[in-house]
C-alpha cells in the first residue's frame, strides 16, 4: 500500500499488522496457558503425593505392630528395604518403646538433589493400647516435578496445534472479507484525494463495508459539487481582487506574505514574486522602528481591525503613502490562521492633509485670537489662543451667535458693523479699547477677512483679534517715562542746589545748638524746631534724588504711623468730598524694615484705587494699622512670609467690590477695569512687588456689592526712633590735624571751616578743585585729611582724589555728594577713597566723620 499523505508518517499494511498481532496473541496465549497448566498439574500431583505418603505411613504402622511387639528386628529391616523402593520416600527410621533406633534407611542423597519440597511424618505404634514403638518417614516431591514437566509438554503440543488452526482460519476469513475490500477502497481514496472526483468505490458483497463505500461515494459527490462552487467563487473573487486599484495581500501568522495582487507591481514597480515568503514589514519604507512594527502586528494577535498609515518605497526611490487595513483571518474553528491586508494609495490626500495641517498649525501657533463666523453670524471655529484668552471650552462656543458669545454691547459697537461689511467681500480693520466680560479692558486690533466657498461666494468671515494692550501700555509708559526722566533731571538739579542750601542751614543751626544756646532754653527750643524742619527737608530731598535716578531704594527701620498720617493728608485734598476717611493708626509697635518713599507709594496706590471704586456713590475709606502674629499655618498659606510678629496695614472701602472671576488677575501687570486713560493697570502690580521686596504679603477680601479690603503684612522690626534726634545726641569731640576742604559752594566752605576750626583742626578751604590741587602739591605731607565735593566745575572730586592719592596713597580722602550712584561708590572704594559723606552735611555729622577717619575707626 502506498502512502496517502505525508502527514501520516511511516505506514504499514493491515496484513503485516495482522501477522504481527497473530504471533503476538499466539505467544502471549501460550505463555499464559503454560503457566496456568503448570500450576494446576503441579498442584494436583503434589496433593496425590501427600495422599500416597499418608497411605504408606498407615500401612507401615499396621504392618510393624506385630514385629515390634515380638521385637522382630530382621522383619522390620526387610520391611524398611521394601519401603525404600518408593522414590518419594528418602528416609525411614523405626524406634522401640524405649526410643532406641531399631532400623534406619536413608537415601536422601539421591533424591534431594532434584527435590523442591520435603516433609516429615511421624507415627506411634501401639498394641492393645500400649505404646510399643515409633516410625519416622521423610518424603520429597522430586517425582512430582518430573511428572509435571512430562504432562506440560504434552499439553503444549495439543494447545499449539489448536491455536494455530483457529488463527489460520481467522486469517483466511479476514483477508477475504475485510483486507481485499479495504485495498479496493484505498486505491479509490488515493485517486479521489488527487482530485479525481469521478472515481467511485464499488464492492461486490453487501455488508457494512458496502454501506461505508456508499456513504463515501455520496460524500465525494458533495465534495465535488462544493469544489465546483469554490472554484467559481475563487474565480469571481480573484477577478475582483485583481481588478481593484488597492493592494491586497495575505500573510501567515509569522507575518510572511503568502499572496499579493498585481497592483503592488503597478504602484511600486517591484515584482510580487520577489516578496512572497518574506515578512510583510520588508515592504515598508526605511525609518520604521520596532515600536511601529509592534503597533502593526497588534492586528495579527488581538483579532481586531487595524487601520494605519504606512509609507512604501517605490523602485525609483520615491515614497508613496498608503492607508493599511489589517484584519485577522480565522478557520472554521475560530483559530487564527493569518491576516489579510488592504493598502490604498493616499499620497495625494496625504499631501493635501499636510498642506492643511500647516495652515492649522499656523493658526494654532498664532498668539492672536482667531475665530470663524458664518453668514448667519454664528461661531464656527476658534483657535487655541482664543480659548486660552477667554478661558472657555470650544463646545460652548461653536454654533452659538457671536452676539451671545461676546455680549450684546461689545458685539454691536465693535464687531457687527465690520462683520456686515466683510460679508460684502471687503477686508476691514478696526482698533479700539474694548471691555471684555472676562478679560477686562484691552486695546485690540480687529482684522476681518472674508471666507469663500468652492464656488467663490462669501461664506463667512475670519476674524483676527490681536491684543495690543501691552504694546499700547508700553508706548504710554515710554511717553510717561520720557516725561518722568525730564522731570527727574529737573528734580535732581533742584535737589542738588537745595542740598547746598540745606547744608548751610543745618550746619549753622547745629553750630548754634552746640556752642551758643547753653543756658538759653527758649533759643534751644527754637533751634530744635529749625533742625527738625531741616532734617525733614533733607529726607524729602533724598526722596527726590532717589526718584530722579530710579535706583533701588534702601530699607531702614521706620515707623509706619507717621508715613500713613502724612500720606492721608495729601490724599484728603485729592479725593471727592463724598468719600469719608477713617484713620486708625494708633499702633504702639509700628516699626518695620522698609523704605518710606515706597511705603508712601503703596498706600497712595491702594487708596487711589479705593477712591476710584467709590467715586460714583461715595462711601467710607478706612486705613488702619495693627500688630498681628502670623503662625506657621498662616505663613504657609501666604507663601514667602515667615512666622512671627507683623505689622498689618489695611485699606478698606465700601465700593462695589471685585467680581470673583477677576480676583486671580488683579495683580497682573497691565490688567485694569478702569476706563481708557484712567489707569495703566500697574498700580496693584507695583504694590505687590514692593511688599514682596519687604518680605511681606498682600491679601485681599472682596464681596460684590459690599466692598474690598486689602491687607499688607510686613515683618515687625525694633522700635524706630527719630533719626534726627539720634543724630542730635552724637557727642562732639575735639581733635588736631590739618584738613583740606574743597567745595564749590562758598556757604558750605564757610560753615565747614568754622566748625572744624572751632573743634581744633587746621582747615585749608578752597572753592575750586584746580586751586585745591595746586595747594596740595605745594606741600603734600602737610595734610592729614582731604574732604572734597564730587560735583565741581573743571575737575570732579573723584579725579582730585585720584591725583592726591597718587602722591600720598595712605592719605585718607572723604568724597561728599548729594547725587551719587552705586557704580561711582564701587569705583571710588576700589580706588582707595576712605569714605563717603551724603549732602546736606550737618555739623555733628561732619565732626563725627572727621574724628572717625583720622582715628581710623570704621565709617558707616
């Protein structure tokens, strides 16, 4: 028999299988029957031997009764010889009544060699009830085993003959009734499996095999019919697959191609045969990585549809984009057997999408707000910048009327007229200050562009909304800065001259206080008032100078109470009479480390905002100072504030309050809800920055319709004293030495020479830096100290100091200035200038500085 299918492996015939089985059955049967027969024969012979042994013993007892009674030993010996002829009896021993051995017959050596079992019998011989002796016999089974073997060999011969006859007959019947019909069927099956569906199985006899053959013939007819339909379907679908413009392919579970239509050659220029049997992913263009392959393979293993965009490289090296749809293919049992893919050329669509994506990215990346309006004036699209600016979701804007989105007032004034003009096909531009519902007042540049449909008709309007608030504010700020710079220059000049005037007033007043008022209390009080006014004027000049140079203002320990009171005096003159001011500044410990000018600015900004909020209806403005203790939890909430004692400055109004949605933005630069021209949106931003600089915090509480409260928290310091009073208590000491004093103001030179001469110093005074240099060069070693003003004609004090120290490097030099910069101070100290003196110069200040410099004490 020829093999039918290679998957069946090595084959054998039924005949050989039957012969093998025949001998296996024959052998196993013989072994089993032999074992059983041997056991039964052996058992039967053994029982027979035991029975014979018992009979022999009984006969011997009866026979030896008289001889033992008469003690006939010769007879007993003769009888023992007779018994010994029995092959199974190997030992005989006779005893008298005293136990004495009368006869012993032993031939155990002959039979024990083949014996497997031996047993011993012993009987007592009696005569008339009296024990007259004893007989002992020993038997073996050697004869039994020999007899058993003879009988087994005879049985086996008979059994083999019978089995062979039965199996031979069975073989003849099996061959005729089964094997030959199966051979006929096998040949027919082989032809049918090769595709010859016209072949049929025909058997002569009518039995079960005939029924099987009949059913098989019926099955072949059904298969032939189904095969014909499959061929028709395959032809139809092959024509469909080959006729489509898409690339269609199939793979096995390993992803290797098993079929691909000819469109692959059409689109790529490669031959299909070159890729069959290779992994599908070799078709893809370079640049795909393992992650991309894993994503594409998911359709194979998860049993779901996968839609991907892939790139294929054509034979000429160009790329084409394909839309790939991969589905799993399963057999009738649902077991995955491979995958089918359809790839459609989308190169043209891809290029169009890329172009569209570029425009979309341009719109999305634009910082301008852009929105599309249709002919019915409804929102159709908005970009990301618009959503961020309005803080709204796209879903709540699309298909809603523009008037509803923007608000009726804004829409009617700034949008509707320009939309209507644009719908007529015109480009329109509009710039204005616009108050938005959520964004507040903004300066916006609107540009309206008509949008056209495929027929060229106007279908809508694209609105580009550019926020120019910051630019507009910066322009205004620049103009204001230029004005302030001019004012600052003017103020600096005035302050410089005013410093020189104050220098004479403070100097001579302090000289009178030190040397001429002793014993005259009325004059001393008047001089004290003069000095207080002069000191206040000096502080005012410092503020003007700081303002004019826009420098970082120094912090010092000061009391907030007087600053608040002074600020409120200015404020009362500038706010409407309908606003009442309540002042609660009686705080015993109001000392903080801050700057008086900046704290004045903080208070004025807050009060100005509060008065603006109440200008229409009036109200109450409350300004208060109090001590508060900030704990750890409050410090954490305030962010940046350390736990401990603080001074709280509160500004509370009874105005309309702040809307909740605006609370997060009130400290943003340029954010304002005021009308155009009423503010720049920098007031609260400046307040926040100044307070943060002082390590403080700003909190705000507002209830719409009730008012707003701003609370400024600044870390408390030690108690601030009166700087003028501290200065007045400086002890004045006398000294010795020659001092060169240089200043272009004769009044300052006069009072300085007088006070220093009064204290014991030899003063050489000059009003010209050129003359002072000539005077010094005449005798450089004569001088112990040089004090020079910085701002002088012909030569500055810094240049004079450099020439002086070039001759005598160890000579101390003090530079006086009322309008200096940190850069000048750094350069002067680097050059070796010992100290600075800030104008206006007081008598005590001058005396103390000279003493410290000449005695080489630290100078502040």
